[in-house]
C-alpha cells in the first residue's frame, strides 16, 4: 500500500559537557521508538511504516539544519520530535525550516523528574504554537502501553492525511441523480486535504468493457458459481448468467481504467445511465472494495456507489487509518426507536468482507446471496448482493460541508448479532435483497439526526474514534464526535482561541 516516510529526531542541550554525557542514551530512545513504530505500524498487505531517524541528536544550529535537510531529502511527510532531556528551544527553527513546517508534528516526551523532557517539550512546542503551527503532544514513558497506543494512533492518522494529499479521485460519471452532498467540492477539498478529482464519463467504462479479457470474465463467473451455487437466484430476466458476466466486465473495466489513469480511489455514478442501459453496479463495486477476488488477495480499492465523492474520501481515510481494511457504504435508511437500532442498507458497495470479517472469501460468501436487481429501479439488470453484516465494534463517519468548511461526523457503535427471525423482520421493512447493517450507536437518534450531513454513512471495524479525531485536527477538518466520546473530547488550543 501507498504510505509516506516518518521522520524522528531529538533536540538536546547545546553545552558540550551536557550532551557528551547523555547523547548516547538519547539516541537509544529515538531508535527504540523507531523500532516500535516499524513493528507496529503494519498494513494488511505486509507493508511497514518507513521511519527515518535523524543521524545526530540536535545540539547546535548546523546540526539542526543538517538533520532537517536529511529528512527532507528522504521525503519525510511527518515528524516525531522526541524529548528525553532539557533542550535549547530555538534549535527547533533551523531544524523545522530545513525540513518544512507545513507537515504534521508530534511532540513526544518522557515524564521523568530527573531528565525533564516534558519541560523541553513545552518550551519548544510552545515556540511552534506561538507561530501558529499546529502540533500534538504526548507525554509518557516508552514502556507504557497506553503511551505507545496513543503514538500509534497519531501516526495512523498522520499517514492517512499525508498519503491522501497527493492522490487523485476518479469520478466515473459525476454525482448521481443530482445528489449535491455527493458532489466533489473542489476548492475546500484541495485546501484541506490536497486531494483532487478527475471526472470521466461512464462511456469510457462501457467502451473498455468491450475489450476486457473474456477468459477473466469466465474465471470470475466460475468463482461466483462455486462460492454461491444455488444462492445465485437466477430469474431468467433481471439476473441471468449474462447479466452477471456484464457486472464482472464492469469490475474489470474499472480496474483497468483506474490503473491506466493512476486513480487510488473512485466513484461510480451508476444511476441512471448504467443501471438502465448496461447493468447494476453492485457486484463491481463490491469487488473493488473487497480485499480479494478470484485471482487471490489484493488491495481493497475504494469505490463509492452513486459517485458520492465525500463518501469515497471518507472511505479512503478509514482504509488508511486501519492499515488497509475494507469499508462499508450504507444508506441511513430506517431507525427503530423501540429497539434503538438503525437498519442501514443500500443497493451498493458493501464489501463482502463484512459478511464474516474474514480475509478468506469462502468464509464470507457462506453468508451471501445474489438476488435479481429490482426492475423498478435498475432496468438493465444484474445481481444485488445480500447479507447481514457480522457483529462487532465499528466506527461510523462521514465528511460533510458547512458553508464551504469541511467537518466529519464520527460515531462509535457496533454491528449487532440478531436472531434470524429478527433480521428477517427488520430487513423486510426496507429491502431484503440488499446488504444490511443493524447498528447501535453510542449517540442518541436526535443528536445524530441534527448533525449528520447527508444520506450516506461509512463504517469500518473497530474503535477508531481517537485516530479520526487526530486526523481531523491534523488536517483542519472539524471533528463532530457524537455520543459520550464527544463530551470527552479535549478541544485543542487553536479551536479555543479563534
């Protein structure tokens, strides 16, 4: 997976009789942090974080400039400034000006009375903040699991932001059905995230479909047939072997065009051109978001249904903060007040991973059925993918706009395990042929309703609230954390003084 290098350095006292006594220990601490980060920041494809350690502890102006230039040449896009002892704060400027100050900065110190790293942190980090540079601070011992986890969360957030800054989102067909909350609002997105968009007509995909490898289409069809058997509910009209093969062709065409154009994520408009004249996009979108296909394991490539661009950006951020996990895209469909349960479903790109939370497709597809597309909406036919998301903790999020300013609603919750009878009763109230997440949030219905930006919500496995908060504060997105986590959030200084 794509990632960006992390720089890690330490400032010290400029007095020779001081630094000659403690530089060896200081460098040991820096290298220990670097080794921990390389070990723990791991992506699901085996990619590890690249950590660049400054060649010297900074004790003077020329060394500060040298180390900053080293990290710059190694393309470091974020920096961890360790503090283990008192340092001369002004040395931060020749270092940071040589590296570049418009990058995420973490100030990381011990909490030790004999060696007052936290005094050096507050003096030096305070100098950066005086100049309007946003930083984050973590103080704790290196052998503390709590401290380590905070550091790993900050790194995950920073890597997501700095990786996405140089990406291009491929929008196939524009926002669907005039959904303006799904539009790629160019200027605020470029200012905050740096990500831009290239819009390509869906005709490009249709023409590419004509040239995809027929052998691969047949291999994909055979794979689904073996995995699903009679759970492919052919009706000889909407869902036939040929309409399913057309969906596989669409997947292969998107894969080809993404690679040709260099897109790291994409969105598929679908309605109405493709859904009325080519096929329903559900199978193709599922396969794009899956961490496998019939050829074996692969990187999950974000594809947002209905070309919902801010959904795609949210999905890409969630993918990166989790080390490459697939994400779920859902309609905010129905709330059951008697149970305090949301039923979130969409004829679209639920990754099949969420059927059983497995990297083995055979495990997930045991729970999946392909149904005929609803002719009422999707005249060209194809398969709708149906399953109930596996139970477990989840984080839900979505980027929105308030008066051209980006914000992200963040909620912790869980996907529930219900009885088969309960699932059936709930699903029949919406659409039983689509994928469902029966979600329970920490936040109340009224709070969710009043702040949520649109009709589409994104989910990912696990508790990622702190990472997303770091990500928002690093990037300049306003975090709107709902439920009790929102009450616990500490507002950073740059929000308090403006």
